[in-house]
C-alpha cells in the first residue's frame, strides 16, 4: 500500500524560505505506528525521493494528534527562486504520498 492509502491527510507547505514540511495525519494511532516502523519510511528513503541529503530529513511523530511531520530542505532551493515552480510548497507531498509502505514491526527510525 502507498502512504497515500495509510494517511487520512497528507499536505505540504513551506516552513520558512529554505525548508519544506510534510504533515501526515492518521485516523488512528495504530496506523501511525505501522508507518513509523515500516522499513521503507526512513530518512534515507525520503531523501532519495526528494534529492536531498538523508541527514537533513527529520521525522517527528506527534502521537497526541496522530500526526507525523517530515521536514527537509526545499529540493529546489529557496521559495521564490527563479526556478521555483511551487512558491508555497503545497504541491511537494506527492513523491512521499506515493511511497510504498509495508507495515513494519521494528523500531521507528527517527532522526
């Protein structure tokens, strides 16, 4: 299943001129934990989707609101740069939403 099938809401936006954030909101805690422990849901895998360095990808869970926040540098530099095609960062969630996620059973890999 794709991440799109697991999360109830997936949205992206700028978190400043050089940073992108993607919010993943889940219907229940169990779904969120399954994604967090999936072998494919890692900073390295997400970095590969966006062409950024894996050490710059952060995965931060917020269990109280069943949400995972993923932050990373904007793949195309700063918001509003001459080659920027998404000034608000609102169309950047698609590569992550299409990630195949097989529920894991290990510990979440967080950075």
